[in-house]
């Protein structure tokens, strides 16, 4: 990935009837970047992708790709290609025919088409399946065919509209890794639409979190997760504990008492702490910290395999804390029981101040 901006949106607006889909979006995507558009249904992420592809036209604003204004440029003349959610494979064509379709439409010689198709199929590990039809393929294989068909045209930007959403969880997790590796090997710019927070965090170089046609925050995965700009980003991107807070000489006054913060609080806000950042200690053995220590009772336990999720009650406040599922023989490993009283330590460096 370089510092060169490949895709730029300036004040882009789009509406459908009386509904505003995009409300003055400014965005830059760098060459060679795996960039994700993340947000709930109806936030405008697919509309943004369609505008980049040229399937829709913005009502206002400007879209540039590789320094060129895309106003009036039809989809087939843009240096992009799209992988759709439903893959959109031609059912009457073989794998080879589907991948070769765009090349033949461009009028390339038959020998060059065969060579490029073989390259693309090898890229997505589908050599040997050239003569199969889409109905004879698994969901994962169909996804790979759609990728090969898009990549064989060597676009500068590959647009991916939730291409993994139709797959089961295990296959989706496997293909995430394959897609990441493929993007790094090719160096092609990927713009990936998803509503799956984990998918965006795992795969992306950078993420744009969207809501109601606007971009709420853009940043590296750890930036948007660890330092959300507002309550929506904190709430949408993973699980969070929220505490209303007011300035106090000792830090912040909250329903859990006065909590010390890394930086002073200047106005009313909310404190956010992720469940995995809360540390739990048995009451009987005491806890190493004195500040930001809250006594709570275990109300519910959810076992997920990799971790235990503890739903805790501290006065009127409910907290959620995660602990790794560890061998109890390991030093420091603890498990807690229903109804047990525990100490919750809320580290100052993990209490993030957010506003609405």
C-alpha cells in the first residue's frame, strides 16, 4: 500500500425519492488498500459502492478514480469491477465461460483469453473445475468464480458487495483469510462492503463506519475499535459498557462512583469500556488495584468456547466482562460462579470518553 490516493469522493450526495442515501460524503482510499465500508442496513454503503461502479449517478459532488473525474463515465469504461452479493454468475456458462466473458466482450484473441483465464483460476485455486456449471459448485467455489471473473480484467479497484454473507460461518472465516492473502499478493485496491464488524476488523487496512448516509469515523481497525469517536461507533463496533459521566476533581463521577481517567473530563459525556478490558478478581483474595475497583455480583454466565462472558450487577449498573477460557492450573486463571461476588477493575487507560 502506498500513500497515493486512488479513489476520492468530494461532497457526494444521493437520494431516492425523499430518502437521503448519502449526505455529503468525503472519502479517500489509497492505492493498494483493503478498505471496508462498515455499517448497518440502510446506512448508504452499498449506494456508495454503486456510485463508484457507475451503476447510479450522484445528485451532487464529485467522484475521482486515479485522478480522473468519473462524471458521465459509464460502468464499462471505469477502471473498476464488482463482485456482487449473489455472485451473478451466468448459469448456462461453465466456470471457464463465466471467467472469460469480460475478456471476450473486449475482443481479446482466443489464445490470450485462455492464458488469462488459466491465470485467474489458478489465483483462486479453481484449476480443474473449468468445465463445471454454477449448479455443480459449492457456495465457496461460486464465490471464487465471481472473484476470478472480476480479477481477470485486472481492474485498478475491486468493489465487493458483502460477497461472503451467503456462506456459513466456518467457510466465511476461511475465505476471509484467502481474500486477505489474495489482495496482498495482487496489490489491487479492494473496497469491501460489510455489516459484519468482525469481518471488517479482521480484513481491513482501514475502515469507514457509516450511519444514515454519513461517515462517522475512518481509521485503522484498532483505532476505530479502541478509540471510537462517538457512542454510535463504540456501540456498533463490538460490545461495550457505557457509563454516564460528569467532571470530578478525581476523574469522572459515574453511577459506579468516581473513576480515575487517563485524561481529565471537561464536560458531561459517556465512558466506554470493552468487556475484555475489565479484569475480574475473587473478593476473598483481594485485588491488586485500589482505584477504579467496583464490587459486583455474577448474574449470568455465557460460555462461548474460547471465552466466558460474565453479566454482572453493580448496584443499578449492569456490566459485561469477558475472560479467556484457560486451564485453571495456569497462574492467574480464574472462573467465577453464579451469584459470586467479584471485584471488577476498570483500568483508566481503557476508559474512553465519547459523546453522542
